[in-house]
């Protein structure tokens, strides 16, 4: 090692970088805990000696048994069309973790199988967790709270004490619905929204209803279809809704909106001449559609970045347990213009 390196204040990650190892491997080699080969342990201890890495400098990380990993809980039962949101959000998480000397590890779950999450928690492979899509049963939050490990949810949680990072879906959906109510009769606005097991859909539906309450009107129950989570359910809901001759249809997200647009195109229904269409969530799927679709824009990369910063701060000495609510933008496009 050269003189400059010897005189530099050495950190755990410096040793990991010098040896081409992960920080968790270096930590296990130093502590003597976990599965590390004798050869690797010898390399680590020799590097520590050469770099003048004293016990004082690692005492804190070892006493806290830190892995410097953040577990990112991603639903494996999500559709391929949902991938862009999770990918962009994960990008924000990864960037923020890297800045703060943490690594993000993927933990796959679905609503009926938390085995991977249980294994990661049981083996203490992460210091904290980010739940990417909370569900109504709250089982993931319950598991993590019982383990004593901190967590943040991206989206509202049924656990009232959970720290959440979310976009303001309720106000955004209220504003978009209010805009449409200015030009359409209340009983002629339809809604198709996904599973109400997902808390984000509950927030979006609440915003939709708030808009009607604000003008002292009520939507037609024959125009509202919730809990749509399969192609068959969607086809039936769309057929029933279109029989009621809506003036405008709002879709709960971009995936449902694309399905509706395909059906309308097959029927020869023109947008917005014959029917107006809007979405409570915009994505690249809708950006390429003609005419452009009125929708709500949320910054999913910022969601990930804020969630990562929040959980890492919670792991520090000056932890913050305040939730964060991010803004939105309403994009009014030709799909809802009056003709």
C-alpha cells in the first residue's frame, strides 16, 4: 500500500473495494460470524493490518451487526406491464443507496407467499426494508414489525404507524375527476379500477369519490367497476360499462387504459369524438398513443429515492419517522377535449 493510502482514514468499504469483496463479506470475516472461507478471512485481516484499520473503526458496524443492505420487497405477481414503474422506482432506490454506501437487494413476494421475505429477515441479510406495493392484509408490515427491523412503504399502508412515502394519489384523482365533472353529467362518467387489495387503488378510488362529494352529486353505481385484476374481468366490465353509454371513462391506471383503448379501437369508437378517456396514471405506454391521453404524472424515480433516503435515515442515530407525500401533475390532453 502507498503512503497516501496508509494515511487515509480507512472505512469498511475501502477494504471491500481493495479486495473486490462485498462489505457484508468483509464484516463477516472480521467478526468471525457467518460463512467465510479461511483464505478470504486471511486476506481481509492482512489488508486490515496494511491499511491500519483499527478495531475502533469497525466497532460500531460490528456491534450493530450491519449488513449495509436494504431489502426492496417487490411483488412477483405483478404483470409485465407494471414493470416500468417498479424498474424506475428501483433505479431511484439504487442510486440513493449507492450515495449512502448501502446496497439494494431484491426480495420477491406475492400476496400468498412471503417465504423469501421471511428467509431474508430470519437470516438478517438486510438492515431495513422498502415495501414497494403494500396490500390490504398488512402481512408484510406485521412480519417486519415483529422482527424489529425498520421498514418504509411506497404507498399507503394499513399499518397506521408505518412510515410511508407516496404520491398524492387522492388529491390527484380528485382533481382529474373534478375537471371531467365540469363537462360531463355525473351519471355519465365511468370508472374501471384494479384490485382494491392494493392500497394505491383505494387512494385513487377515494379521490374519485371526493370529487363527486365536492359538487354534491353522486356517480351512477352502474358506471363503477372495481377489483378488476384479470383480462376476463376487464372484458366483462368494459362491455357492461359501454352498454350504459358513458360520456367519459376513467381508468385506474395505464394498463387498464391501454386495454380499454384497444377495445374502443376494435369497435370503431373514436376518441374523443364518440367517447372521452382519461387515466389516473400515466406511463410510456400512454405517451405513444394517439390521441394523447389525459392522465396524472407521478415521479416514480423520486419515490424510490425518497424511500431509500428515509429508511437509511431511520437506521441512523438521527432517525426520522415522518412520512412523505410527493406531488403530482395533471396532464390535460386531447382524449378529453369536448367536440
